C-alpha cells in the first residue's frame, strides 16, 4: 500500500491541540497545495467540518483526526512528510516534500529565469515575480511586494520579465501578468 502523506507524531499532537481549542469534535484537517515557487510548493492547512470533504479528496486517518487531501494536490503530496518544528530560526509546521515543484520542463526553465535573472534584479525594489503556470505558449505570473501596484509594473513586465523569459525559453511566446495591481497597501493603480 502506498503512503500518500506522513504526519509526524509531534505534528499530529499540534493539530489535535488546535482542534481541541476550537471546542468542536467534528473537525478534520484539509491540506492543499496553493501555489509553486522556485523554492518549493506553497501549502494550505485548514480545519474543516467532517462533512466538508469534496469529491475526489484523498481521505487519510490518524489516531486523532481525519485528513482531507485536495484531489489536485494529492499527486504532488505523494511521499511528503509534515512535521512541527521549534527552532530559533523557524517554528511551525514544516513540509518535507520529495516531489519536483515543476513536472513540466518548460515551467522549470521559466522558473530558473525568474530565480536567476528577474527576482534578484527587482528584489532591490522590494518586488518579486511568481510563476503560476505555463499553458501552451503562455507563462502566467503574478507580481508581489514592491511590484504589486507599482506604476512601472507594465514596463517591468514588457521590457524585463517577458523579454528575458521569451529569450531564454523560446517555446514561451508571451507572459501574462495576473496580478491585481489595484490591491495592496499603496497601489499606484486606482481600483
């Protein structure tokens, strides 16, 4: 039998304690992958009602609670381990996931351009670019930090990000920015 996901004993205790704090006995843990970055996956863990499983969810059981794993996330969580760490430099739940962030070579190439060329340059202005996905000939990105809502975001996209990606990854013909530039703390763009 395959082992989809391992939750360490310490992590199980922390999750069970959080469920006890909710003062409900009808809770399950929902786990999903919500995005990808050069450094790995972005995860989301929520406490949900036992009646909130979705069609296609992988359902796992620990001694203390049920775990609902999002069906789209399940393949990328195969063999992963969730632990709870308390160190000086980090504290909280930590995922150890052996799976490759990008199964698609083109997406991996685009991510490499972001990691090695784009993000180091715009980090000086407090910005960053995240790759969401590559479909057909289009790379979908989002801008964050100082780039979200910046008046130069379109210039950065067309003269920097898109140009570098298309030049380095010829199978990508265009880059689309999906950022809500009207959101944020001090956007240049008015909603």
